[in-house]
């Protein structure tokens, strides 16, 4: 079974594109959502997070105190890098186990940080979802009710969009100039053909 990554900067529309693939019967692993779940159910990861950030990161019921952890990691790049170095290997393990349970010609792993975390090495092909930065900023401001500066701060924590697209095997343009569904349908056919000979 082929494992295909799908990535793009914040506001590019990678989740929207992923949902179209789901409608075509392709299972999608949403890495960001699963990572949040893993932080509450993977005993090895929980122990490592407590060891590095303090036991108070989890309450007495084992619930992650996201605000507390966020205050630590989002103001200190070293701490964020440390958290990512703990979470990303656990997410890769989880996504590999998940993929083995799927019955499909290929599966998708949707993640904003495929290239930043080196997890793209565990995938056969990468789809980049591209949207121009002004459009991405507008989408995220509207979706998350945040300021332009807050969106730019998030964008600046990711690899430049043009580099991501150059590193991708396929690019879907979600720029409001080209229709997305025909692009997804054409790519789906290509991936089915590739999966048939894989």
C-alpha cells in the first residue's frame, strides 16, 4: 500500500483537499489531531513529556494541560523543538500502525510539518497544497479569529511555501483561480495507477 503525505502551509486548504480524498474512499490520517490524542494515551510519550516539562503538564486525571504546555513551548524555540522531538516519533509510529490497518490502494497522511519533522522519509510520495500567502492569511484570520500578525507568526514557524512545493511530488493549487476537485480527481487516478504497480 502506498503512503502519501499531504502538506501545505497554514491556510493552504490541505484539510479541505484531504476531505475530498476521503469522499473518494481514501483513508486520511490527520497528524495534528492524532498527535493531540497520542499526548493523552501513549504512556511512553506521557512519561517523557512529564520528565522534560514537569508533572504539572498533566492533571491528576491524566488530562494534558494544553495551556500550561503551550505557555512553555510557544515562547521558547528550544522547548518547542524538544516537544516536537518527543511527539513526532510517536506520531510516525502511530501513523504506520494506522496505515497497516487500512484496506485501500493508498492512504494519506495530512500534516503541516512533513518536511520540518523529517517524517516525509516514511512516505512514498508527497502532495503539496498551494495557496498564495495573502489568501492564506485571510483564510486563517477568518477561520481562527486572529490578527494578521498572529497568522504571520505561525507562517514564519514553517518552511517557506515555495520550498515545500518544490520538495513535493505533486502540487494542488487552491488559489481560487483553479478548481480543486478536478485536480484531486486527476491525481487520485494517477495514485491508483501507481498503487496498482507498487
